[in-house]
C-alpha cells in the first residue's frame, strides 16, 4: 500500500467520523427543535429558568468528573489503538478516577444546597440532575473517539434523545411535573451505560482489569492540564445562568437567558463535530492543509447565517419559544459573535496546536479567557451592572479573546507546521 493510498484511507476515516458526528448533532437539532418549544410553553419562563439553572450548575460537576479525559484519553487511545491490554488498563484507571471524583462532587453539592437558598429549595431536583450527569460522565467516549469509531457514540446518543423526546410529550403535561426532565435523562443515560459497557467487553475486548492505585494517580496527572482548560471554559459558559438565578430571585430572567443560550449552544454544537473528528486525525496525520480548507469553506456560511439571525432575532425567539420569550432576542443578538468565532477557535485549539507540539497554549487560552471573565464580572457586580445583556456581551468578548490568543500562537509558530512531529504536546505515558 503506497503513501497516497494510506493518506486517502485516513481521510476516509476522518470523513466517516465527521459524518457520524454530524448525524449526532443533527439529531440534537432535530429533537431540540421538537422538545424545547414544548417545554418552554408547558413550563413557562420561571420553571424553565429553574431547569436551566440546575442544568448549568451541573456543568461544573460534570467538568470535574470528566476531568479532561475526553482530550487526554482520546490522544492516549489514538497512540495505542492496537494494544487491547493497554486500553483495558487505561479504561479501568479513568473509570476509577471518575468514581472518586463523583463521590467528591456529591459531597460538595450537598454543602452548596445547604448554603445557597435557591438551590436548597430544590435540592431533590439538583441531585436528580447530578445522577443524570454522573451516568453520562461514565461513558468512555474517549475510547471510541481515539479508535475513530464514532458510530457507537452516535447510535447511543440518538436513541437517548429519541426516548427523552417521546417521553416528554407523553408524560409532561404541566409545570408541576418539571422533575420528569432529569428523571427521563437518568433512565436514558442508565440504559446507554449498560449497552456501552457490554459493547466494550463483548465486541471490543476492552474490560476492567486489575491495576495499581498509582495508575489512577497517573491518568489524573496526565489529564490535569486539560481539566484546567475545561474548568476555565465552564467558568464563562455556565456561570452566567447560575449567577442570574441566584441574583434575580425569580426564574423568568434566567428563563429568557437560558432560551437564548439554547440557540447559541445549538450553533456551537454544530461546529464541534468538525473539531472532534479532526482531533485524533490531526494528532496522527498533521494535515494542516485540511484545517485551512475547512475554514475557507465554512466561515462565509456561518457569518451570513449570524447576520440573518441578528435581523430576525425577535420573531425567531417568539416563534421558537413562545410569546413570553420575546425579551430573549436582545440576549441572542449580543451573543452571536460567539457563533462567528467558535469554529476557528475550536479548530485552532487542540486539533491544530497539539500536532504542533503546543497543546498547552490551548489550555492557556481558556485560562486567560476565564481570568478576564472573572475580573470583569467582579467589576460588574461591584457596580451593580450584572444583567442578562451585560453577561451576554461579556461571554462574546471572552470567546473572541480566546480565539485571538490561539490565532496569534498558530501564526507565530507557523513554521512548526512543516517540522517533524514533536512530543511536546503529548507523551506516551502508560497507566
């Protein structure tokens, strides 16, 4: 097999995984398009805001339990994809690490529910959401991403979304039944948990195996830089909703922000499959021309789409969420810059910086963005200027700052795109 055939084969795998991820994201759009308008109308802005605040709070805990393994684990698997024993040890080490982190998070959540009045009033709801994200966090997606077998993740996620959507329409009839949202997620994630662990054992010969405690410590150390990057991202993505919920005292404002954020998050999710499928491909192939082609083709489409949404933001929010959500339009407009920069920011992050031996700068960028966010939000709090508009503007500026940092680093070290593969970004550590 000649070099050209090998490269074309690798690009074929990349295309397949990208298609799988887009099927996954399309299912997210499709089911959200159906279920979110139903939820906003049945629950109303106040209860929908309560659900949004609980969901945002869980992002913190999920970031801790995941601990960046989706990045460190994916790279590790990609480098050892033919060694089943190694993959079994890695799988066992990461799963045990997640269990320990989940135990710690549950204790922290209990303390926070006692300390924060708004949370304490709905402690059962928060713990139901916690169980849901705990089960989701145990999914070893890093294995499937590193092995470039995205079809398993896709089928699983589509089935969960389909189940949740159908059950919401069947069971959710009034606002007092809001607890069904986390309960149905628990059922779906629980079923997926059983299927995936069965599939790993029977179809892929990856199982739990005996490991020393030091292996758990090792995977935690390896993933710590990625964890800091993920936590830094959480600071400026989830804090807005949580803070609005605590400060406003009513769920309506949180509901407006949550509904606009749903649209922004959906758009961001549409960009992530490209980055997610490029990541293991770029770690192995260093095909930087592919990065340039993707950005040249897609960026004009994204910018044009954002202009249209900005013009028709209010009728879009009313049509999608209901007449009570017209105020969400202003938040949506000020957050559209996030959609413009998110694809180049994603692609210039780990998929580009890692094969350049500069993975640490992807982490530095999010840490810098979070530090900026925290400093500004403290100033806004002291000045009494925190509201859904200022928080939306701050989020956009933060994402732009992160993108600019990554772009400058890539440009400054552009000669590395021609150099031989370096091990600065990743090391072949054994758990």
